[in-house]
């Protein structure tokens, strides 16, 4: 029983898997944040372009 407990304490494979999981989660959060920011910026740019085109169209019926 003591030998089993010692092997369990020295086994670090579970800790490594958890670390990889945390790294993957942080990368995912960074990618999602970047993609949503980029999406919002693109949406604002297209809305601005649409507003300008509508204003130009109103000047030349």
C-alpha cells in the first residue's frame, strides 16, 4: 500500500495534462477575443461605408 501511495505522489502525468488543458483554454480565450474584436471592427467599417454610400446616393437621385 505504501508503495502504491509513493508511486501516486511521484506520478506527474496528470499534472502535465492539466497544464496542457489550461494552456489550450487560454489560447482559445485569446483567439475568441481577437476574432470578436476583429468582427466588431469590420462591422463598424462596413456600416460606415454603407452610410457614406447612402449619403452619396441621396445627393444624386
